[in-house]
């Protein structure tokens, strides 16, 4: 992130391979985020200490790249120190 003057920040783009997942999860390709999902993600991320100052369009873009995964109870997703490819928001249904 760099300051472009006037207090605005610009974000450097980087390529993300959505098919490369290091964590112990599987993507559910048929799940489409509902309006309730989008709203929940927006408020969860907007209140996150590392993301709270993102502009809404950047946050919405970030949310649009997110995907749904299912895990079993007590399943380890990743361990501290493991390589990672994703930011996880964990919800219990």
C-alpha cells in the first residue's frame, strides 16, 4: 500500500490462483453467497483491526473473491507457521 497524496492509499494488485489452496479445506464451487452472507462478511471485515480502514469498494472487491468451504467438526484447517493462501472467516452453522 502506498500513499498517493491527499491521504488516499492505493493497493498493489497481485495475482491470486483461486485453485491453489494450501489449507486443509475444499472449496464448495456450487455455493453462491447470499445477501445475508455478503452483509455478514462486510460487517465482520469492516470491524477487523487490519481491514477496518479499507474503502468500501476495496472491501467489496475483497469479499467478491472469497469462497465457501466446509469443514468437519474438530478438523484442523491450518497450523501456526504453515504456508497459507487464504484469509478465513469461520462461521458455525
